[in-house]
C-alpha cells in the first residue's frame, strides 16, 4: 500500500527512536495533526522485527497499530518517537506522512 487514508485501521506505524529502547521505562508516539493545532500521543510498544540481528543487538523501533479514529484528518501528519529511561528522555527525528481522504 503506497497511500494511507483517513479512518485506516490495522496498519502498523513504526518509528525509529535513534537509541536502543530495550530498557526504556516509557514510550509513545507524539503526533501533530494537519490542522496544525491538535497534538497528542499514541500508545507505543517496543517493536521486534524478529530478526537475529535485532535479537542480538536490540531494537531502536517503536510501533503503534492504528485504530479507527486515529487518523481522522487528511493532510500532512507529523510524528516523533518518544522514550523515557532512568537517565533521560529522547525524541526520534521528525517523520511526516500524507494521509489522504477517502477516494483520493
């Protein structure tokens, strides 16, 4: 699937944190909706790719499975992975995604 649409559900949103996340205490994905004023967070889990390399070295990825209502506006969405550990908090680089209205 090359396009993503308002109301889409079941899609796995995966973001790179830029740091090893195996021992983080809290994690989520921050978002800013296309209207430019609405911000919030999606719950996130540490993502396992089930690869031997990831198992040996750890992962840098967070994931969230989209539910109906998560992507409720067409336009450019902005996302940041966010993690917290005992020694600090970090955000991954900004990720942008264009979400299309139905039938576009």
